[in-house]
C-alpha cells in the first residue's frame, strides 16, 4: 500500500515537471524569438542592388548588423533590416542578396528560418546565413552557413566573414 501511494506521487510529480518544462519552452520561444520592433530601411541612389538583413535581436547580432550596415549603407540602393519573424511575408525575388542571422534553439533553427529556406532552396546561392549557438558548431544541413558562439568580442571576426561572403555575391569592391 505504501509503495503504491509513493508510485502515484512519483507519477504525479513527473507529470507536473513535464508540464512545467513544456510551459517554460513555450514561454521561451514566445519571449526570445522577439517581435520586429527595429525594422528599418536605408535607401541610396548609387546602385540598384537590394540587400535584406533578417535577424533576431541580441547584442552580438545587433553589433554585427551595424558593421554590415557601415560597409554597405552608401553602396546599395536598398538595405532593409527586418526581424526574422517577418520572413513569413518576404519574397526572395524582391532582393538580390539575403543575410539571415539567427540562433540555434532546442537542437534546431527557428521554424520560420527552416521553412523559409526550405521554401526558397533554389535561391540559397544568394543567401548568407549566420547561425549562433552555445558551442558555435550548430547549423542547418544542406546550407553553407557561418556558425559560431555569440561572443561579443568576436563580432569583428564574424562581421568580416559575413562581409567577405556578401562582397562576393554583390561583386562589391571598396
């Protein structure tokens, strides 16, 4: 009788822990896949190329975007910066190059990023992807991505890597 009562309590505690974990994961995904509060566009008259930067916000990612914008702000006709969630409404054909910056979450890229890339596989040659993860090794299969940990002092290194890839795609010379 005592073992039966203990087993019932153990099962109840286990169910509560699983529910709490699922609730936490739901909250985390909603809270840290941030809304697009900082979408903006920079327009120039010197070229007709369009660059889309879709990103998640973090000090590392935001600093990297500033470095990229400093490089191209006067060289491209349009540089548009959006939150990664806005990829749902994005048409690849509207842009010459796309820079996707996202974090690896729960052993996978964000669903929005994965579905966007799956839907636009024929255009992956005009995408530059940066994936950040805790160990710096995670990235999607079948996609040539830069990957690394979000260590703020390494922003210049990753900014240079991203700019080199963008320069090749844009055929940009300084």
